[in-house]
């Protein structure tokens, strides 16, 4: 099969070609290209035969540029859909940097989920970092620049660890093919260390605890459309490879529980509403990581289904906040409120996204989250199930209520702005329709999942339990507000473990610079003192009044000559 024929091209290729063509065009032609690229790419991807594979040989290694199965195809559908919605959302922009970076970023994401070997995966893995950072730079502010540098360090570090781990696996006798790995059952030191390095590399990209700061730091500093693309791709590629390589790894369960719970406390007190959404994203990824850790077929289906829905409803929330940012210039909850009057369609779309992420019945989050929680309980993780129950209530507080309440309702800020541009409204409407469509007819999604599904989310117990959870969470929010006990909207930036990167490390660096400067001054001073002493000694012996500079009389010179002659005669004798 000729891989340059339409219907057999690598799934990422047309998106990459579209990005290259977008560099060379402007105006209407550029918009046509960036809009057509994901559509044509999807058609090519859809026509790829099942179990399609494309291999090539580099220095004797058989590498698999494309490996297609049901899991990778589902993420292929998801990423093409996300790319199309993101492109529609950004059509009003006249910024070639953002258009090119977005398409190239989508191409790398698609390439990564179809990569069948470690080398190809590494290339696309680093491509994700190098293309996405332009979406942060495109904000063109000092904060975004500093944030992008921290972002790039973490992303490149993840790629270095992935490459080192892959080399160690191959040094230990394994092939270059991406396969399931184990953190415990390794037959030599090379594969053991290599597996852990790859696990950490995936953990950085997925936002594991203490490795998550690049998400909360950089996503809120990206452009309005850039944050939509960032939400869709990097972390979902990480979840894909975790499913592919570490399904059933029990260590993922406590990691996922920590991710699901700790962001709640920061999201509740955060003022920047896009940063609230990034904490919420880590919370949601925690659910997926728990499902991957449980490792049963149903749990994996739940994790993958949640990832699919998450891209849509979290993208919808990011788009609604991006529309506010586009019209108002900021998304600080302390300065917003009352926008439902001037941005009614954006308000409705935001509410749909909030209902979906909160897992209201008839919305998409409801039909996927329950699978993970049910599998946690059925597999004996009762405490973990209770923690996820707490996390589900928390996400309703900070994403389901706080985002739409503080942005569009709450106190009236007096802002009078226009509704979002038509292309933004179209993109948000598509996502809203998908949230409702999947929520009311979950089989549309279930038939795409990696394993066969015989699951009905709309049983009485599940519906009543979820409604009770949502009701009492909403009641708690209302009462806390009435009693003036809900954390106030503060004009501040809250730091968690990124305190070490943004405060501690710079402080230590400045102290080291001061210490090195003091040492340099001390060494210079000591050297000067020693040099001055040596000069004084030389002055005493060779100066104008030194012993070596004194005049010698004739008698003394005659005595020295006679003495030398006597020594010479004695030696000759």
C-alpha cells in the first residue's frame, strides 16, 4: 500500500501539511486551509483500514510510524474533533503564529497516539512541547513568557526521560515497540530503570502530584484559543500512553486519588477562573488515572470515555472563559459578574459545560464518571470510592457552580460588552450539542471504546445517588454564601508545589549568586594582600634602598675578586 495515497496516509500528515501551508498564506485563504485541514485529515483517517500499520527501518531498527487499533482510533476521532472545534473557535484571529502552532500541535497529538515504537513516540512527544509553547508565547506578555519557559523546561524534561527510558529498555533486550510495561516484573536493571523513567515521563505530561505545576502555571497564561487546544491534547496523550503501557498498575490508584482531591482546595480560593479550570482539569484527570490503575476492561473503558468527554466539556468551559477574556480582557472572578445580560449564549454554553463536568444526568459526564467510581467500589477500593465521591462534590463546587456564578451572575460588575464572535458561538454550540447528545445517548460513545460495553448508566440507584450528591453540594454552596463563609474572591495568585519553582528556587539561586560574589570578592582581596606583601619584600631587597641596590666600594670589590680567584685556584689544584 502506498502511504502517500489518500486513505492510507499517516493520520498526522495532512494536519502537518495544513500547518505548513498556513505559514505561506494570509487572510481568507489561510482560514480556508486551517478549516479544511482537520476535515480532510479526518476523512483520510476514517478511510484507514482496521489494524493499519506503517513501518520503516532506521539503522537496523524496525520502527512503526503508525499502529492502529480500537484504542488509538478512538483518540484519533477525539483529536480530529477537538482540532476542528478549536480551529472554528479561533477563526476570528489574524495571528499566523497561533494558527500554525495549533495545527502542528494537533498533528503531533495524532501522531503520538498512532506511534507504534518508542522513537516515533519520542519525536511526537517533543513535537507536542515545541509546538504548544507558541500558544503561550502568542499572548505576548511578560507573564506568559516566563510561564512558557517553565512550561518548556518541564516538557523537554519529560521527553528526555522518555528517550532515556526507551534506550534503556532496548539496551536491556526489549524491542523498540511500545508495549505494556510493569514497574515490578523486570528481568534486568536496564529494563527496571527504563520502565521507571518512562513512567515518570508520562507522569509529568499527565500532571501527577508535584509534577503538575506546568498546567496551572501555563494554561491560564495562554491565549484565549490557545488554552482550548492545550486542554485537548497534551494530558490526553499522556493518558493514552498510560492506558497503553501501565493499565492495571496499582500505584496509579493513590496517585489518581491525590490528583482528584488536592486541587479542590486551591480551585475554591483561586480568583483567575481559567486557573480554576486547570485545577479542575487535574481533578478530572485523577478520576481517569484511578480507572487506569484499577485496570479492568470496564474501568479502562470508563477512563477512556471520561477522557473523551473531558476534552469536550472542559474545552467548552475554556471556550466560554476565553470568550469572556476576549471581550472583557481578564477572567478574574473578583471583577466579573452580571455578564449573562450581554453574553447570554456564552452563559448557556458555560452552564452546559458546568452541568457536564458535574455529571448531571442527561449530560456527558454522567455516563462516564460513574463507570470509574463503580469499578473502584466493586474492586475493593472503598476508601478510594469515598475519596472520589468527595472529589465529585468538590468539582461541582468549583467548576459546576463557581465558574458560571462568578463570571455571569453573582454581583453585577457593571460590564457592558458584546456577545462573543459568531465563530466562537458556533464552536461552543457544537461542544454543547455533543455534551447533551452523549449524555442522552451514551451508546454513541460506548461503541467506540476499546472493549465491549454492556453498561447502562441510567439505573435508579445511580441517578438518585448522583442527584443527592449534587443537591447537597449546591445546598452547601448556598448556605456558605448566605453565612458569608465561602472563601472570598481574592486578587492574588495562589501557589501550591510550584512555590518551589517560582519562589524557592529563584531565592536559592539569588543567594548562591550573592555567595559566589562574596567568595569572589574575598579571593580577590586576599590575592591583593598577598601580592602587596610580595611587592614589599621585593622593594626591601631590590628597591632604591634595598640591599641589592647599594653601591660597592673599591676595597670590597678587590676583596671579592681575590676571594673568587682563591676559590678557582683551590678547585684547579
